[in-house]
């Protein structure tokens, strides 16, 4: 266990540093480090670490979502309005439609298989996008038009929509049916997540005002509340749909609304925690990538992913219609919504584990989507934000 953690930190930080020197995203180096030391290459990670890998990745995601919420001004989102809501589901819908249009012809799968494939790859990665958007917010790139805030919020809700769609399609493939109740889970889980998180945030702000403690202790308390919100997602599953990750952002944003000074102090603490969590997240995501599936993928698989991505970009453009954004800013939004990683790593293998006949193809597409889009999107944001966005004087 300890040796595995040492490998994760040393290789992840080492590769990240090298890629930074090459003017490439550090996360790309961390992903590659994970692939090399993971079970499908050098196999340097112990069984225990691999078993708890999903929980460690979720822990890292909770840290960055909490930090994002502490930096998110609700008034900024209100200014964005309609595009922020559309970004939560329209690009994913376009990508699923694109996959249905292209995959049956190029890969010989059924329409339902293609729909499942589309649901797997259409989830944007909050783990890749949120740190990038936080950087833009801290340096005032596009903040007057709330561009990073809009992308940050959309990326957080997008996953809720996609996972519900994926579950519905997989249920159909197993001989079930899709009901109106399945799709009703989406708005209910969003509403309950936002309400539950906001209530917890107001309570946390009141608690911090009444109980004096150091900022370090407040970080532990806030993390504990965040853990409980994510755990709560599974408790009432058959009764009330609930988005734990969305609740975390809502909690932090409500805390920031109630006490901005505390939020600024805690955001600084969470930035330091992210230094460690980032390495864990991306190295372990890299470790989930089965290289034999990537190697087995042919040109048709790559074409399918790129074609679906073009549909996604078109979906983002539709969301930006009739907004005050200029063409450069719209192009930036399209680039920023490209990366996939965490959701694909989490659900890409589920069809195979369920014994579905097309499971291998879905996993191959998921692996390749991570390898193509995570570096492409991260590098795209890094290289274009100064050219496409205005640095505002606030």
C-alpha cells in the first residue's frame, strides 16, 4: 500500500513536471504515469490500492468540486442564465445522436449499442475542466461574461444527465424498458442535490460562526459534510434521486454566499490539498486504461470518436446562440467542453462486466476517448485562453 502510494506520487509528479517543461498539461504526464505503473503495463500498484482506487478518485473529485463551489459566485451564474442550463445537457445529447448516426455504419453495432457508447463518451470530465476554469477565474479571463463559471457549472451537471441516460440504455439492453420515470430522475436529482447542498451550506456557515476553530479544522468539517452528501446519494436511491457531486458544489457556493471571508480562506486551503489530490486522481485514472483495448482500436473507432466529438462541438455552439459572446469566446467554450476522463474510467467497463456482447467495443471506445480528448481539451484550454478570452480588470 505505502509503496504503491509512493509510486503514484513520485511518478505522477515527475511526469507532470516533465510535461510542464515541454509546455504540455501536467495532467497528461500524470495520466501516462498511471498507464505505465498500472496493472496493464508495469503492474507496480498493489491490489489494495487498485481496489480502493474508485474511492480515492472520488475523494480527489470531492476536493476539487468543493474548491470550485467556494469560488463560484451564484450571481455570476444568474447573469449567464439560459446558456448555463443548456450546457448541462445539450452537448451530451448532440454527442449521443452523433454516435447513433455514425457508430452502426463504422463499427457494425446496433442503434442501442451505439446509444450506450454515446452515453459513455458524452460525459465531460469535471476533473479536467474544473481546475482549468478555476485558474481562469482566479486570473480574470472571461469572468465579466461569466464564461468559466458557466463551463464549470455545466460540467458538474452534465455528468448527472449522462449517467441517468447510460443507466436507462443499459437497462434496455438487458431486456428492460425505459419509462418517463427514468428521465424524471434527472431534474429531481439536480433539484434535490442543489437544495440539499444549499441547506447544508447555510447550516455550515452558521456552525462556523457559532463555533470558533482554525481554518484547518474547518477544512476537515467541510470535507466531512461533503463525504456525507456523496454517501447520501446511495442511501435513498430507490426513493429519491439525489446528485451528491452537485450537492457538494451547492454546499460550498451557499457557504461562500453566507460568509465570503471564510470561503476565501478555505479555498486557499483546498488549493493546497488539490496539489496532492490531483496526482492521485489522474494517475489512478491512467491506471484504469487497458492499453490492449487502445492498441486493438482501429481507424474506424478513432473516426467514430472524432465524429461524435464534432457533434458535441456543434451542440456547444447551439448553446451559445443569441448570447453576448463573440466568435472567439464561443470557440473557446467549444474547446473547453472536449475533455473526457473520470466518467469514462468509471462506467466504460460496466457493459463488459454485465456480460453484454458489445462490452469490449464500448470499453475500447471509452479508453480511446480518454486518450484523445483529455490531452486535446486540456492542451486546447492552455494554449487558447489568452488569445480567445479577454483578461478583465476587476
